[in-house]
C-alpha cells in the first residue's frame, strides 16, 4: 500500500464491519424471506437478492474510502498477487489482516443476523456442493474479479458500488450456486441453518471453486487489461484521500 493509505487497524475495522453487515444482510433477508413467503422459493430468492444488491452497494460507498471495501478474501488475494508485479496493492501482512477481519466479520454477521430474528445460531445442514454449484462458483467469482479489477484499471473505480451490486444481484439468478463468490461469506453462512446457510461439508468445495474462479478472472484480466497490476491500490474503490487518513 502507498503511504497515504489509512492505518491498517482502521482498514481492518472497516473490513470487519463491512463484511459483518454484508452477511447480516444476506442472512437476515433470507430469514425474512422465509417468514414472509414460506411457500415460494422463487420469491424468497428475489427478496434475498434485492436486499443484497442494495445493501452491498451502500456498504461499498460507506467503507470504500477507508479500506477499499474488499469484504472478500479472494479480492484481497488478487490485489496482493497483482500488486507484486508493480509494487502496489496489499502487502502480505495487510493481506493476512484483511482476511482475518473479513472472516471474523462474516461469522459475527451470521450470528447477529440470526439473533435479530430470534433464530438460534446453529450449524447449517444445507448441502450445496453439487457439480453445477461448484461450476457456478467458478463463473461467479471469475466475473466478480474481472469486473472489479477492470474498473480500477480503466479509472472507473467510482462505479464499483453500483456495478458490483448489480453483478452480484444478477449472479444470484444466473448461477446455480446463487453466487457466494466469497470465502469469508461462505464460512460465515455455516452458522445459520436458514435459507442462506451452507453445510460445512460443502464449504471446502465452494472455497476451492472460488479460488479457481479467481485464477480464471486474473487470467482474463491480464489478457484484456495488461496494465491492471498498476492500479491495485484503487481496488475495490480508491481509498487514498488524505482527509480519511487524518
């Protein structure tokens, strides 16, 4: 990271809070959808995806100026990998801090989401790791990585909030997995045995598929936008303004 970034502890807090709130949105809206439309899974998915689109957009706008609003270990990992090519992006220490903060935030978000609806926190039994679901995670994650880093590479990072929100909303519907595309969120959703949950046995396959998707996304990115590595500091949105660091 460049010297005018906010201090690491502040960025870690932003990543923890942002990821926690993201999972609260996913889990909480999933529980609400189950309660409001108990016999219509399609309507449940519409309600869940709409809340996620709107919530994610707002969270990127709120926390982006502090940490970049990664909320996702895959995004942080790719940021670190690309940054090694140009001296930009996260350092290894920052990457580790981001991933720990994101994962802790995701678990806390699931627990709080359950509590808001007076649903006990328990391990999910919802199996998801079919071949189709895993392929969906590869596709969803590759598209997310390509989108985020392409926007940064073309100086359009300010569009990340609506663009990422719109992409995740679409991927809820065009992927069979409903687009987790995020290892931290995947782990967090273990702790909600509700519409949004995922069984622990499904998690390793999902995370592996997400990492494969990230690799595919990086490959496509470097083919289409060879200069992307130089803009790693601007992912997901630019976060190097002096007022934030004061």
